[in-house]
C-alpha cells in the first residue's frame, strides 16, 4: 500500500510544485483512504482520487487599496473553490501574511472533508489574502475589504459559494465584506456567514469552533471513562477559537492554564476564566497580536518566545495555525502525561508529532473532525437565512452538540484499529466516502 501512496504523492507533487502545505494535507488523507479506493473499483475507474485533489476552480486576483497615508498598497486575493459535490463551496477567508496558494489549497482541501463530516449540504472552499492586518486602522480595513469584494462578488453567492471568517477575518471584516457585496449586487442574501446578530447572523456562531472542539474532547474522553471536570488544559493562540475553548472548558469544569501569541505564552495556573476570558476579546480587538499584555494585567507568568506545550496538562488544544506543534513539543507533552490532543486549528500538529501521539495510544483528534463546529454552525446560519428566521441560542447549541457527537461517531465507525481509535483515519475515510459517492452519482463534471 505504501508504494501506491508514494506513487500517487509523486503525481501530486509533480502537478503542484512548491506547495508543501498542500502536499502535507493531501498525503494525510491519501494515506487513510488508499485502502478504500483500492477496494472500490468504481472509485478507481472514475479517477476519484485524481479528481478530488484538483480544485474545481482557483481564482487569484489583485487587491489594490489606499492606506491612511494615501500610499497605494497591492495585495494578493484568492478563492479556491475546491469541491461542490455536496453543496455550494463553503469555507473561510484568511487574512494573514503567510497566505500563499499552497496554504489556500491545503485549507480548501481539508474543508471539503470537514464539511462532509458535518452532514450538512456544504462543498469545500477557502480564500483570503496575504494582507498583514496588524496595526491597520478601521478605515484601512474597510477600504481593503471593499477592494477585496470588488472582485470576489462576481464569483460567490448564497447558492454558489459562501465565505466566512478565519484567521484575521472576524465580525468587523465580515460586516465590511457583506456591505460591499450587498451594494454591488443590490441583494440581501446569506452570501457570507459569521454575520452580525441583527443582520442575519446566528447565535453561537462566534463561539462555535471552540465549543465544538470542547464537545468533541468530551466525547473522546468518554470512550476512556473520563470527563472534563478538573482537567488541566493547555491552549495555544488567543483568537476566536481559543476564546471559545476557554469559555466552554470553564463551563464544563476544566481549567485552561495557557494561551499564546507570536510573542510567547502566558501561564495562568488559576485558570483563564470570567473577566480574563473577556480580556482575550480586547487583546484581539487591539490588533497588537501579542499576549504579554494579559500577563502584565493579571500578574501571571509570561514565557517570551516559547510555546505552551512545556506546561504539564491533561489535554492540549492547539488553536492557532498550521504546523505549530512539532515533534519536540509532542515529546514534552507525552513526558508530562498528556491524555488527549485536539486540533482546534487547521493542521496545527506536524505529521511526525501526530505519529508520536498515535504510537503512545493517547487520544488524538484531527482538525477536520474536531474544529468542524465552526463551519457546522455556519451551515446552521445558512439554514436560518434560507428560512428567513432566527433560532434560539439553545436550539443552535443543541444542534452544534449533535453535529459534534455525530462526527465523533463517524470517527469511531471508520477509525477502529483493534482497541485503539485512529481518529485521523476515521475522519478521513468518513469524510471521503460521502464526497466520492456524490461525485460518482453526478458523473464526470
Ligand atoms: O476553518 C474553518 O472551518 C473556518 N474557518 C470556518 C469556515 C466557515 O465557513 O464557517
């Protein structure tokens, strides 16, 4: 089997040179699904694997805008419409300096299987820009979003492609993007998710990725007769996902003891709760992209230039960005007795570290399963928009919890290896089969 995987990866690398993140994401899925493809002649005949790794459409565009000094700035814009077998393309927009075609393609590819796992009718897509939003004024961000949408609007629509937020794109940016789309199209539709509550947004959407990951961790722990109560949790990042994790973990009796930023990490042994969680929102809104402010304000330890994985914990939740947890971090976590590692960001754990966790037979959840609550709740926002109504908080939260329980069940169904559950395999195979079968049904398009 491994030579079949290697041959296929050689084909992917040759066709998509200089795209390391994309290769990494494809390899992880192909390693899991190759036995299924091999045993299914219809998939082989229809070249499902070759087709599924090729985006249906890749849009790249120029985003020219003017900063507050009157200086003209030029950024790259992307929308990768990866797969529409299950529904309109769906996935976030990322504004971050390290955005490249490779990161956009890896994220769009992951999104396709993640969205499939949610069981909602959504295809996969991703977009964004290499914009570095740090230090930008409100007005600059509005002009940038308007310039970005001045091109993107012709490619998207409520039944075609529905973007949302991701790193660097939150409620403010979605507002500016939505306003410009509405002006250009002269229509008020659910073309974006993560909208404001009084103009078509859904309750629980801001919290959903973090809540969903926490529900998923709860399900994983249950398989070993454990609960979240009194667990010590190390989290990285301090953005939307880390914030949602801190809220729900605290709610369920666990203690979040770290958050991190590009400047280092904060260790708060008493737990990040109450006003401290609210302060995370303020740090984010400040645009300073650092967490030392938290340590200064609440008089706790700050470790400059370090990552939180050296802090002893029961559960580790990387919630920042791709490839942020490496082999050395994995060894440190295992040495300190970590029981569960959950990817709340997209592909934050490098492949060698994933293998170390799996060899140690601890619980390990891949992002496409564990962080699917964000896009799942975007799917619920689309349902509400289509019905022109709003559901109560309890209703959305209950549906989110059910989505996460179903994804966990899918992982158990396809991921069993003896007594160990390989959640990576479970998520990849479970997500893949639905997309592949839909592609077969819909013919060669
Ligand atoms: O990575 C992700 O799943 C997201 N950024 C959310 C995408 C969405 O459409 O809500």
